[in-house]
C-alpha cells in the first residue's frame, strides 16, 4: 500500500481508497471518463454526413459507417444537422455517452438516439 496526496485538500491517504477520507475527492482511478461518441448512419438513405454542434459551436462531421469522438468537459447540448433535419439532445459530463444516428424513412429525417445499454432516448 502506498500513500497518495489528495488533489483537493492535500492530505495523504491510501492509494487503495476510492476517495479521500478527508474531503471525498475521488482518486484518479475512480474518476469517470467523460466522452461523447457519435456513430454515423448505418442505413441506406439519401442523407450523408451529419454535422455536429456542441452548444451551437461546430465540432465536426460524422460520415456514414464512421464514428466521431470528443471529450466532454461540462454538460452541453449536442445539435445534429443533416439536410433539413436538425435535432438536439442533452449530454451530461462525467459519463461515456454513445449516440447512434438513425434515419426515419417515413419522415426523411435523421434522429440521434442515446444508446445506453438496452435503453434508448431519442433527441427532439
């Protein structure tokens, strides 16, 4: 067992602990990776690349059958645009969020869906 110094309060504690016993700050091993992964369209459709905006700032595009990854530092709003289709979805910091792009063949729009295990939440 080794002692490490807390990033928050400066006190020493065991490296085996999940958090500092003095202030509760989680150890680096316990901190959650904060990442957003967006998977491009996997269906045959007229839509192509989907433009991605975080808090109204352009961050990139995701092409069909590809993926886009970025770090998330704070809670934000992801906006996806493909043709005339524009959808938004809330993204939480401190989580590994996966977004799957789906094409609705009836409306012709691209819909972002959070893929979290077996649960899916569609964007609005």
